[in-house]
C-alpha cells in the first residue's frame, strides 16, 4: 500500500463506546465488519485521497468490538474530515482491563497472562489432542500455553514476560475454545506456584 498511514482519532461516544474519526477528506474502505474485535495498532481500513491510498490504524488504548461503521455494508464511502468511521464498544473490555482479574478471583489470581495480539484462541494443537495447559497445572517460562490464529496463521502463545514469575499456577483459562480475543485480553488467570 502506498502513501502514509494514519492513526485514527478517538472520541468518547454514548454508553461505553468510542468513535474513530476520519483523518482527512477522501474515499474510505473498511477492512473490518460490525461485530469484529479490534485492538490498538490494527489496520481498520484505508482512505484514498486523490489516488494516494493510506492505511487507517486504531489508536493506542482502543480495544473492543465494532458496533457500527459508516456506510453499513457499502465498500467505498466518501467521507469528510472528522466523520465517525467506526463505533467501538469498549464497555465489555473495561472490567478485566481495570482490575486485572476476573470475577471473584482477586485473592487467588493476582497474576495474569494476557494476549500479545488479537486473534482466535485455541487451547490445544488439534481437536483430538489434550490442551496445552489446564486449570491446576503449573506453567513455567518458555512453555506453550495455547495457539492464537491470526489471518489463517497459527502462533504459539508462550508463557513469558518480565512481570511474570518463573513458574505459576493456572487458576483459570479465560477464553473458550475458538473465542476471539483482543490484544491485552486475559488468557490465563494465574496464582503463585507453591513449589517456587
């Protein structure tokens, strides 16, 4: 794609939504549909300004589900500067992001392993194989804990990170098999390993 890349401006909308605004006048083409999960830095579409095509990226701090987009199902939509291109529901992401824990597990699951990117989560290498990890297992640095499918490519999720201990107890696996996750979503609720 030639031209520049724009980071969309965000504006607070009604009832836990964020609107992402057109950075310039041009012809907008969306790459995501209503209902899809999006995260910061993701390419959401492109804009054609006098024959120069530029990518449109989600700004930092924005993650959620697309609740609406300009033009509905139309593919190429003329837009003006500041037109709302997308409405993103961020309310479903707020409880986990703010607390870092899920439900009433705050005392037993003070640690968490989060998704490094957006994609579809799988806990096992194939439907007939056992899961990489289960609740009650001890995970250690470098261990595969799941797969993340991004654009038909499977990426290994490896237990690692400066804020995580060498070993930890898996309290709960948060996403279900085949669930979509956004970068920063909780994957594993963890507790301290008793054998540390």
